[in-house]
């Protein structure tokens, strides 16, 4: 199980955010994610050590790794910590306003099941924010190569491509409302914490954020607007 690996390396993982180049990459990613910050009635699946949750004001952090959650709680990075899997979310139907998946989808056992669960717990027009590293991006290829060389974490990762993720969201009845791209600096460059942010998907970028909303299955889309189906 992937979460066992994160239990073993939780301290090492958390230190990555303080050292080069992790610190710089983290600042770039967080700068974009702050545009999607709204902690009201929100959940982060795969909260890890809480590095993003703390600054996005997310209410609840869920993770299957006790080691990661212990660090998140000890540094007061997450208000409410829950030890659980994204494939079986302990929340009532239509109970949350926002769900975040931040660099998490590459480590899920079953992404389709997680998307089903997210759809179930979100209110109508509730928002799902997915931040991910595309498989065919410069950093995606770099991390994949590290995985093939036996890296403890990246050897367990299964990076997704942008077209496949968009298709999955549509299949699970999510309507995309916003896409932004950043991290244009490449692994072989000297990384600094400032980078541009562009609207829409850019295949030169290595960090993409997709915001989507839950659509009622009884609605249809006509000319870009949502209407009731009769």
C-alpha cells in the first residue's frame, strides 16, 4: 500500500518543503493554489503533512498515513484531521462545499472510486479542485525517471495525463470551470520561487490546477449554459 511508504518517509517528505529545490517548487505551486483558497466547509483528500491546507484555510484534512497526519497536527497545519482513504470517505451525501486533491491523484489506489465518492459528498454545484503534475510535463518525466531508478516515493506514483483527467472528470459529471498552469521552470534549471501563471492548460507547464463543479445528473448543457432536463 502506498500509505505505508508515506508512513516510513513522512519526516523526510516534510523536510523536502524546506530544502532546495522543494522550497522553491512549493512556493510556486502555493502561489497558484491561493487563487482557489476558500476554507468554508472544505476537505483536502491526501492532506499529507498539511503544507497546503494550512495556507488555503481548509477545514478538514484526510489521509491514510498516520505518520503524515501526526506531523500535520503537531505543527497545527490542519484543524480537523481524519485517518481514512479517499475511496471510502466518512461524510454524508451532499455535505461539503469544496474538495481539494493536491498532488494526490498520482498516489490513489482507485481514482475512479475517489471521484465517485467526491461527487457523492459534494453539494450541488460544489467545487472540486485538482492540482497535479501531468505525466508528459518536464517535471512529470523527471519524477517518472526517478521512480524507475527506485525512488521511495516516485516509484509508487502513477502520473496522469491532462486529456485523460479531463475525460474522467466529464465522465463523473463534473463541469470544468477554471484551468490554470504554472511551474514553467525545468528540472535542469536553477529554480527560483517566482514563476508565471497562465489561464488554461499549457503543455510547457508542470503544475496544473483544474477547478470543476458537481453537476446534477438531471441537468443538461445547452449552448454553454446549464438547464433542467425534462
